[in-house]
C-alpha cells in the first residue's frame, strides 16, 4: 500500500505549527513557532497580536516542516487544518493557508477539531493504543472526560461546569504573581511547597458525578490571599501553589478512576496542555497502577498545541472519507463531537 502523507497546520491560539504525518502514526516533521515570550508582556494571549504573528510565521513553519520531512507539496495526499475551537482570527490564518495550498495543488482538505487533535496525540508514541479507551482532556479552555469509542467518535461523560482546569491554573498563577503561562509555573513552584499545608475545597456535582467545577477552588485561593493581606500575614507561595494543584489533581484523578470503574474501561489516556503537568501525570500513573489499568500519555511536546496531533486526527478523518469544501470556516466555539 502507498504511504499516506498529510501536511497539518495548527494556529488555534498562540502557536503557529506545521507537521508532515505518514500513515497517521509516524511524524516526519513537527515545527512549532511559539508566541509565549510576546504574550508574557500582557499577562495572557492577546488575540489580535496572535493573529498577526500567525500571518508572519505560517509560510515559514510550513516550508520548514516540508524540508524536515524531505517532501514537497507534490508528495502530499491531503491538507489537514484546525478549524475550531480557538481564537477566531488565529484559526482563520491556518484555515485560509490550508485552503490556498489545497486549491493550488488540487488536494483534499480535511478540517480537524482541535480537541480531537489533543486526544489523537496519544497515538503518536503508543502504536498499541486503539479505541475504545477513556480519555481525560485537560487544557486552558476545556476539561472533558470522554470515552473514545472509535477514531473521531466520542461519548462525553463529564465536562466542566465553569472554569476549565487550565483556566484556574492561569488565574491562580496571576493572583500569586507568577505571571503567564500559569500552569507550568505553578507546577514548578509546587515542587518547593507542601501540598498538605492548606486544605482547599474539592467540588462534587451531585447529579453528574463525572462533571468538574474549578471556580470554587480558584475563589478559595483568592479569598485565602485576600485574608492574609488584610491580616498582614505573609503567604507561602510554594505551599499555596502545591495545595491548590493537589486539590485540582485529586478531583481529576478521582473522577477518571470512578468513570473507568463504572464503564469497565481498562485503558486510560490523558490529553491537552495540562496533561504535561508533572503532578497530574504522576498521580494518574499511580492510580492506574493501583487499579490495574493501562495508562497512556503523550510526551509534553505533544500535549501543548502542535500540528503533529492535528495530522494524526486528519489522517483518520481522511481515511473515513471526510472532505471539506472551500466554504470551510473557523468555528471558535466548536463543541467536542460537532462537525
């Protein structure tokens, strides 16, 4: 059988990325141009600046991805691109670029759901992993617990009712003066602190045991800081970060293990930017070992936004016959499972 080569483009937030993927599992190149240093100045991602930077970088990263993979546009079988969810201006840059290349080279165009891409990152380094399996998706904008029934087919068991886990990390990091991006900075500082020093609440939602809520723990942290300031007490930032992180991780792991038991799932995966968090990875690995589950997680480089995961998801969509027309548009609020 002839190899299937897909060029994938990702520009949903503040990384401009391109990748060439062979047969859905082999990454021939993975180029990422990050804007983190630029957005640090503002304490978070500025959509307009992100869009402009994508326009500047998109051709460069694609050229580099093709060069690294030692292929040309003529060798490709399809173009895959993230079309949602994300920042609308940022998404439009990638979608327009993908449509232009697909039109010029008469190639099929395959739009990819960004969150489905994160789940697909697990296939890159785990050739034995195939659906069905349970996946915890944790990122700045999303916290979902899903059964991956087949490639591109999901059953959502739980989701966040308010703040996503990554969003709570960013807000708490800002409150204790760590800046942006919050997740990695809290994870690093937590290593110096005592996670049992402060007991923060763990939210449970009675009617939906797999749903999440992180606004309460975030508010509890902010109240703790405010009360300390009013009393003139010094806050131990390392203890605070470690205790907050433990409260979030405990809930994520507990809900995942409950769902695995209730649905008789013995393969557990994690995905999304927060899946690179060292404490979450260790806690999930320990819980899976204790319960006899097989645990899968992407390397940190494939947890954060990248085009390789988009290429993997695009391959399975392409093989199913998914094709998009020239009317493909950016859908900033695209829900998981929507097409």
